C-alpha cells in the first residue's frame, strides 16, 4: 500500500471532482504533483477510498464521445494486429500527434471493436479485467 504525506494527501484531495472522484486526466496531473508514477495512482486512489473515473479512452466513466474517426481507427487497428487490443500508452501517444486529440482517439476506441489494455494509471490491465472488477465491486 502506498502511503502519502500530508502535502501529497492534500494535493490529491484538492483535485477531486464535485463527486469526490478523481478523473483520469486529473490522476495524471496529481501523479506529477505528488511525485509518483502514473501507474501508482490506482493504488493511491484505492488507499484513500477514491474512485478514478472518466477514462479519456472510453473504457469506464461517463464521458460522452463523438463519432469514430476512421483514420485514427485504422492507425490503431493496424498496430493491434489480430487481437484488437491497444495499449493505453500507445493510444495516448497517438492523441498527441498532429491532427489528433484524446477525444478523437477515445471516440475511435469507444465506437469500435478495439479494446484498451495496460492502463497507464494502473486501474486495469485490460478491458475484460476491468469489466470483471467493476461487476465484482
């Protein structure tokens, strides 16, 4: 279990949304603020009984997404080979390329047969595991 000092704890708490949850995008910001690796944020949140929500790639949460972008889908699908799984980090890197955004990449994943795996925040290993964990809890 990860222990935070009082300053780190305060930084986490001041970045929660109105529901007392930590959005995916805020979790990345908080990781930097508290000097942790993003992959440790799931443990940090769990230790504080905080839910990480609103995955920017559409795996979980209540974010709304526009229509799929065929060019982004084709790029992601080409890299996923036959299993249609895309690593979270790869999707985020594509979102940083010219002409792309997290919203476009997220929409292209959310409205397709692609599955996200290896969450950078440590929230899930792959989408199937995430669904199992959410149903269990």
